[in-house]
């Protein structure tokens, strides 16, 4: 698999696409990344504001795209260690959207999830940071690795709690209940820290960990060899029992996300989307034409993900799939380098990192409102 340099001082294990303007997509669920406007032979362009998207069951879904915040500088959590990709960086709770950025003013920020803002006046600095290197969220907290220190912030508060410190940069982060799971540097140790308690290492990864997620009562991760292409997905119970290898891959790994019932993950080039049903272990291939995958957001009905695109990374997409379906829908196209996604009800929030020509200082927080 290729490594794609995004101009942030590191390379990643996935591809990314771009378009100058944000658009919704009018495509069938079967249409792949080459879906085109039959009149022009180019990508479908229905203009800003959202057009109809055919849903998996054949109904019409209208997606409205709004820009909530503009002018953000280097959105998303990123490690400078080796070839690490983005580590998410957006969450939503109680009418507020939260995100991290690492540009001229690194920090954790928030703004209204319902009101668009054209100026920085409506953005709140929750906390200043040295540089966010990893990110995750629970129902109650945002967790940020500030290089070597993992901090958690209750939603609505600017007072952090230090969870644990490392002697190397933290580059993977996941949480389950009262435990935080993390890795640092090129170390193979899969660390577990009890909030307010001790840290132990229940297992070492086979290969350098490049992605991790909690799904159900299991911790999943992907470890790669020195090439960054060959590796193994692995799992262990969040209680430290039942370690096993899930599968092998040989064309790179993108990212993963889970809930109580499913684990979704993306690998290979072109990207393939997979779903594991936790109670049976059944692994399904859902899509074989992803334009890279940077992040998943999962609710009770759908898995959503961001595809950063390829070329100049201006043709990014937001897509989703129902848990009881094997057909993906495209919700929006022409997003400039989407790196993180969160969902709340029928609203999806996306951190779009912007363009290399602007030194990624033209990032946006986007809102996709989905309605029948």
C-alpha cells in the first residue's frame, strides 16, 4: 500500500481525495468513487446545501451540509512518530461540538453544534495544548493525549484530569468504562490504565500498533511490520483475558471503530470496509472502493466514516452503512481532507483539515443534517 504525505510532517497509511467546494452526492448505493455526472463525465455536482442521496432501501435521503466554523488550523490529533495516521479529533455532546487542532494555537476547542459562525468569536478555547497526538471520547468525557500526557475533560468543563503520563509520545488511545487503553512510540506494549489507578500491560502487540478501538467488551488493534503494509489485527478482552489474532493483512491498515455490537475497520488499497459482528465473530466485506478511511462514528443504526480522498485531497467523502445492510451510501462529496467524524441523532459532524496550499490553516467544522 502507498504511503501518502499530507504535508503535516508525517506520512499516513491511507489515501485522500479533494474538491474545492463542499457538495452533496446524488448517487446510488452501488456507485463507487468514479460515479459521475452523465452530462459532463466528471464528478456529480449538485451544488452546496445538499442534494438527494439514494438510501440503501431505495428511499430518498436529503442531506443538508452547513459550515459551522471556518479558519481552523491543522485539525485533528496527529502523532509525528513514524507513519502514524490521524487519530480522530471531534466529538459532540449537549449541543456543543468539540475538536482538537495543532497549528498556531494547539488546543481543545468547542462551538455550538446548532449555530453557524463566521468568526472566531463564537469558538471557545477549552484548553491549550502542546500538541494533540491522540484523541477519543466517551459518553461523558473527551480524552486527549497531549504528546506524552493523557488528559480527560468532562463535557462542558475546561478542567482536565491527568489520567497517565508516558515517557514516549502517545499515538493510540481508546476507552472503556473506567479504563483507558493506549500505546506510545514504537513500543509494542498495549497499556491499560484504570482512571485514578494503576497502569499495567496485559499484552504486547504483534507488530507496531497503528490503530485501536474498543468494541463490546474487547480491545482490538492492528500491528504492522517495518513496511507498514503487512500486519495482524488482534484482540483481547478489556479485562485482560482471551487474547487472540483476528486476521492478517498485507496491503496496509487504515482505522477502526466499534460499539457494543459491531467492530468496523478499513484496510488495503483501494480501501475495503469490513464489519465484524461481535457475538458471532462473522467478518463481512462491505465496500471495496473506499478512498482511504480516516475515522468511523457509530450509532445504534449506522456506521459512518470519512474518506479523505486522493490526489490533492479535495475529493473527500462522507459515507455510511446500516448495520443490517451490505450496501454503503454516499452522503457528501467534495470535502477537503476530512479527518474526523462524530454523530448525534440525524446530524453528522466532520472536521475537514483543508488544503496544503493554505498550510492547512483553512480547516472547517461541517454539519451534515440527514432527513427523509
